[in-house]
C-alpha cells in the first residue's frame, strides 16, 4: 500500500502490513441497528517500519487488495490493540485516578472495543446521511455525521442497563476529548472538529471538570439531557443536509462559534480544561 507521510510534505511511501482479521460484532446489549456493522478488527502480525512505527490504527478499503470492494464500508481493518495502546499512553495519564475503578482499569481493552462499536452503532442510526457523506465527501457534512454518531452512542450507553455501559461511555468521551480533539491539524480533520464540539458541550454542563490533582474528571451522566437535546438538533441538520446540501452543515458550526472558511473549521478553546488538554497533547506529541 502507499501511505501519505514521510520526510517531506506530499511524500508517499510504499508500506506493507500483514495482519489477521475477524468481523466486528456488536455487543448483545446494544439495541438492534438498521443494518450490520461492516468492518473488521485486525491484529497486526508484521509491518514495514514506516507503518509499524507510525500511529495508524486503520487500513482504509482503498488500501486493500480485494476481489469485491464494499461500497458502504468506511474502514477496511481497525487495529484495536493500537487504539487501546493510544488510550493507555495518551489518554489515561491525563485522567484523575478515580475516573476508572480498579476493575474498569483491568478491562480497558474490552471497554475501548465497546466504545469503538458504540460509535459505529451511532453511525448506523444515521444511515441516510452516511450515503450523503459517501457521495459528497464534504468535510462539514462528515463533521455532523461524526458528532451524530457520538451523541447517539452516548445517549444509548447512558440509557443502557448493561453493567459495562457507563464505563464504555467514559472511555468514548475520554478518547475523543483528550486525544482526537488535538490531532495535528484540528482545523481540517473531521474527527478533531467533532471532538472539540463535543468537548465544548460537555464542559458547559459540568460533565468534564478538573479534579484535585489538576487532571480531568468525568461525569458523563450529568450531560444526559444536554446530549439528547443536541442529538435532536444534529439529526434535524442531517436530514436538511440530505435535501439542501452543505449549507445547513455550514451554519451549525458558525452558530456555535467556529470560524468556517471553505471546509476548514477552527475554534480556539479558552477554558482552563482546554488549555490543560492542549498542553497535555503537545507534550505527548513531543514525547512520541
Ligand atoms: Zn465515525
């Protein structure tokens, strides 16, 4: 496969990866979705150095040599162990000790898997827009789709009686706001823009605070009502995007305080929580 990145901008390197894979299956406690999740989890067996040493967690369908190409698959293969590793090294050290119980810390790998699948479950609730994203590939429409997937996933998890659901919601939120909100190009990367919007929502209702040690403390359940409210708003927007194109997706971030130019979306976050997370992310980038 050819992958972007390397010693100079615009460089594409030739890389190889050997992996074992199995189809991803939704946890039985998640409500039935309109269609099955269409992705595989992989375990990396060997890879050339550029891929092995990078932080890539996904092989996209266009990077795979296959007989029949799926038309609706967003990912080819997801390396869960790499996602888990990123959580342990980048996210967990930023959280207050009490955020996860001793029992939850022991099963963070499983909770990360469930959090990933909850987000995918959220995407399956917005199948109409998925089609729109695939056909238009518009950045701002994709941001709405990402935010919708997270909001739907979080509301589902907070209402779910399963004993792992609350901890799964914490993992999903923590990974988004600690790691993805600070990706290297936060004005252009869809995940980063959606994650920053989620962070703003959660901070406003006190679901994310700084604890006694100065690290992050989560009370996702406190945001249940606000998340549901925003979910209704984002769902409406999705429908509007399907009929009216990109304009509604443009108005949403602008109304929420973002600077939007073409498909770039930028918002400097001013709260002490955001300053702490920005600082933590810059240190982890330097250390990487
Ligand atoms: Zn997504």
